[in-house]
C-alpha cells in the first residue's frame, strides 16, 4: 500500500521533486494515522531509502520528511505508469 500510494503521488505531481512524510502516505493510502501504522509506513520508507530510492530531507520533533526526485528509478517507473507489483519488487530488491 505504501508503494502504491507513493506511485500515485508521483503520477499526480507536476514538479521534479515530491516531499512527504509517513502521515501523508497513510492519508493517501486510506490507512488510519495511528502511531503503530505510521511506524510501519516509516519502516517501508526507510527500506526504500537504504536502496537509494528515497532521500531523507529533515528530521525534527515533528517527524521525518522524505523526498523523491525524478532521478530515482522508482520515480521513472511510476511516471511511466508501471504497475504496482513491479514497483513493489523494485522497492524490495
């Protein structure tokens, strides 16, 4: 769900960089914004960050803000309209 929400956000963006946090992903995906759910979403995003698909912009008492740019392989696949299962494979590998 996290990957699908990110792909949806990328497809609808007009710019070259998308900023987001775990709560924004939860809202887009239609998930509850309970702390345990946000922690799970953050874990998926951190795994993507470890693979170089997402960057962490800032970390504060309000949480962590992430960014994905058009240089990311994930961005290119999402913009090309790649199906969600392929995006999940890219995010997992």
